[in-house]
C-alpha cells in the first residue's frame, strides 16, 4: 500500500490532537500522520499517537455533512454484535477541511471458506435488526451522491420515490439520457407489479455493500465500513454484493443457511442493482448507460410493459 508522510495544517492538527487526546484520556501528541491509498472521494491518513493508531478521512469543509452521515451509519451498524465496525472517535470541520476520526483496524480480505460462511451469518444477524418503516431518520450519501431516506411503510413506493426517481432526475443533466429517463420513469410507476408476492420487512442495511467496503479483522470477524444505511429489503444488500463480485461462495451459502431467500430474488436483484448502476452513470459517465438501459428493459419486460 502506498503511503507518504503528511504534514497537517495547524488548525487540522489542533482539531485532531484534541479529538485523539479526548479519546485517550490525555493530551498525548500526534507522532506521525501517514497518507495512504484510500477511496476516490476522500483522502485517508493513519495517525499515530503513542501506541495507538487512528484512521482519519479528510475532505473539503463541505464534506462535513457526509462524514456526519457516515458516523451515524457506523454507529447504527455497531448495534449488531455479530460484526465489527470501526469505532467513531470524532468528526467535524476545521478551517477548510472536514475530518472523520475512526478506530484503526487491521483488515484482511474476505476469502477463506470458514470466514466466508461466518460473514454470511453475521450479515443475516445485521438484517434481523428491523425498523418500523423503510427509510432512515436522516438522509445520507451513496458514494458522494445525496441519498434521500424519507420513511414510508410501502417498500415499492419507497424504492421508486427515494431510489430510482432521484437518480433519473440527476440523469436529466445529459440530453442523451432521454430514452433511459422515460423508460425508467415508466418502471418506477409500475414498480408495485414486481412485489405482488414479496412484502419485505424493513431490515437494517449497510446500503453500499460491495467488496471494497467489507473485510475481516484479525479475529476473522466480518468488518463493515463506508455505509449508506437505511431500513429496507435485505435483498438489496445481497444484490449489491454480487454487482462487482469479490465475495466468496461460502458467504452466500452461510447467509442462506441462516436466513433463506424468497423466490424471485434474481428478478429483484436486477432492480436493486439498477439503483447503483444509475448512480455510477451519474457519477462516472456514459460507460454505464447501456447497462442501465438493458436492466430497465429487462424489468419492464417482466412486468409486461
């Protein structure tokens, strides 16, 4: 992993020093701050203070709300004792920079058979935490895209209004997306037809469950981070985990052993992953356009529209 020593500006140094000192119960200084390769949205540092290490994410000051939402999501996932999440130490902004300070966890790829099955059991345990409605008490972000979570009892209504339609609205920025938008809006209007025999309970979801946001800790426990949490159909997490691959077969076998899936998952998987493909289209460009169009056409054909 690439790393370089990072010089903190004085205001940020003071903010991190205070946060870490409060966590440690003393005003131990910052010994080193090393920049490491991280995601495409924020910069990442490992900050050392005495014998402790912290994982710090940095962004421009306007990213403070994104980090607040991430902290909220991590705290929600921490309700599940079957998995591990990095403990939130602090978040805020200092000068022109926003920061999120987390417990540093050594992480390992989720690949071994026994660990894969245990991770599947752990995800099922997370999904057994349920809420009164689909949605969340606050909006958050999927990647860097705002994600609306206004609650609703009907899952098809929630998914149409809070997932598909906002992404289609963003797609209007590009005139070549006209056919995609019209067919996508038709799909959103008829979405209830896909749920005649499936009325999911609102399960606590990670919300952005691709392999880059999951690992195991030193004890082999499933470790999740970078969430976009809400209460929704548990199948949405499983669908996204398959979108880019990277999870072992034992992971899915363990999940299904703990909590079998209902008939029709393969069809609904296309719908749930359409949300993420549309988000990638809006974030990264037209390389995802034809994939999104094919997914919408497939779903409309299954509805009979």
